């Protein structure tokens, strides 16, 4: 009789310990899922920023290439201050 009660007690303790582990693992999974979602949002924002920076870089490179082509290829230069004529438009 005592052996049967001891076995039942051990089974109840085992079930209680396992249920506590399940609860702990579930909470960890929920926390990790939230962290993964937050990291995905941050990744998407960084990808958007990176794309914007690439567009800005290409624009700046294109402007630099146009300036270089004007100065070297067409031999154009900025006029001197005495060569500038201002028009008064009314």
C-alpha cells in the first residue's frame, strides 16, 4: 500500500515538474518569437536605408562624372567674376 502511494506521489511530482518545464519553454518561445519579429523589422529598415544610400551614391557619382566630363572633355570652366553679367528682369 505504501509502495503504491509512493509511486503515485512520484508520478504526480513528475507530471508537475514536466508541466512547469512546458510552461517555461512556452514562455521562452513566445519571447524568442517576439525578438525574431523585432529583428526582422530592424532588418527591413536597414535594407531600406541601404537602398536609399545606394541611390544617393549613384546620384553623386553621376553628378561627379558630368562635372568631370564638362571640365575635361569640353574644356569648360567657371567664368571669372568680371565676366559675369547680371540681367535685371522685371
